[in-house]
């Protein structure tokens, strides 16, 4: 993966794409969310050139380019930036947006042999789910017993498990029983947590 100038991270919402992207890009990476990327593209259109700071940044994360399917000009500009960075040995990590198929357009437009695809997923089995929950308990100084039953949360997501653990700890173990019955219906604010890659494949 490290010999590919472009790394694309894919997966469902809340699986930890941004956290993994930051790890891959390094501590000193430049981070562009969707609004910041749009501003950078507008600047490129106005000035005729990409910012030198973007081209030379040691690591660059593009989090969620959107609306690319009907904007071939924008796709060309993003690929131009990726190519310029690759030519000087700089890598770029792109995170899939959950709302459209822009990442598929970008994959198709990127030069052959320059991509590494990383797919993230949530653990499916009881063992993997409880392993994550126990690790979250350990990081928070909470007894690992508080993780019991978190594998039954549906839909199972990292942020929902963390909320269940913290709520249970605050109430001395009384909160999880009621939370388990209602968590499928109630939304939980997102909390991005790093995940283990399900697959890494060169493209």
C-alpha cells in the first residue's frame, strides 16, 4: 500500500474511515473535508494552479469528495492534484463519502497502477464485537464486565457500543437493559473510531 501514491478508503458510515486515513497519511498530514476541498478547487479554477502547500504537503487526506458523477471537470482537477503529488513522491488518502458514488468515479479516472483500495467493515461475530467493547472499557478505565451484552446491539456500530458502555458505567449497570431495547430506534451521535481494514487491494 505504501508504494501507491493514492490510497482510497471505503466503508460504511461510522466505521472509522477518517481515523484510518489520518493514520495512513501521518501526523503532519493536511486534512480537507468536503467544504475545504471545494474551496481548494475554486482557488485552482481562479488561479490556474493548485496551491503549492497542497502539492507539497507531506500527507494529504481528502475526506468525502462529492457530486463528481456529473462534474467531469472537477474530476480532472482532482486527478491532476493527485498526479502532481505522486510525481514528487507525496501520497494522498481519499475517504469515501456515504451520500453518493463519487469515489467510484474517482477510481475509474485515476491512472492505472496508482491506487490502493482499503475496505473497512464492522466485526460480524460475537467475539470480534466483544473484543472491541472490552478494549473501549479498558481505555476508559471501566470494568470489562460492562462490555457484556454489547454484541447484541443492532444495528451494531462503534459509536453505539461506546455510548452503551459509558451510559452503563454512569448508572452502575442499569442503563444497558433499557438501551438495548431502544438503541435500534434512536439515533446516536457519530464518534469516529479507527477500524481494522477488512481488505487492502491494489488497483
